[in-house]
C-alpha cells in the first residue's frame, strides 16, 4: 500500500522550497507502483523564465527523462494544489495512472473546477483522481505566501 501522506509531505516540502525561492508554493512528486520516488519539483516559472515551469510539468519532464519514456504508466502524481488546465493536459498525455491532490483551487484548478479537464470527451486519458492528505497545510502555505506579498 502506497503511503499517500508520506508522498504528499514530500510534495509539500517541494512547495516550501519554491516559496523560499519566491515562487508560488506548489510542489509535485511522481511515484512508481512500488512506492519509489521517480521525480519531484516545485514551481519555478520565475527562476526559469518559463511559463510552463509548474511543479507538475517539471516533475513529469524529469521523470520522462529519467525513464527515457514520455509515457508514465503505473505512476502516481502527488500535487499540493489542484492542477491547472495546462498541467491536467500534460498529466493526461503522460498517462499518469493516479493523481492525488491536496488543496482544491476554485480559481485556477481544472480538475474539480473550471474546465474539469478529465471529464471532457476530448480527453484521451483519465487518471484516477483522489482528494489527498494535507489539504489544509497546502492551502495555508498558499494563503500565507500570497497574503505576505500583498
């Protein structure tokens, strides 16, 4: 049995590191079926001057490179915030089997909110999506980060 809380904690650590670097505090971790971490990353669009450098995209890219495969079947992606449409699309294209999300994002999320990407008939692959642990910690980290910048 995979320990969702342990891997979400690691994603939260990536989010905290992103916040320390001045990035939005969002983190992601990709785990194989055996519970081994393949890749992990936090948001970095500012540092990389790359609007696609969201935590999910960076994690998927690192895992694909490590495994020499753009498809990532039988993996679980842990994210601290509900993915946006861009990230949901990448998750679908990578064929991630399971998506564990901590905090919901009513404004920018695309899984439970907005376009509900995985429910669209044009979506080719739908991961199992579950509400994961540490939702309140993830939401608090985001609220604090943005409150301190206002």
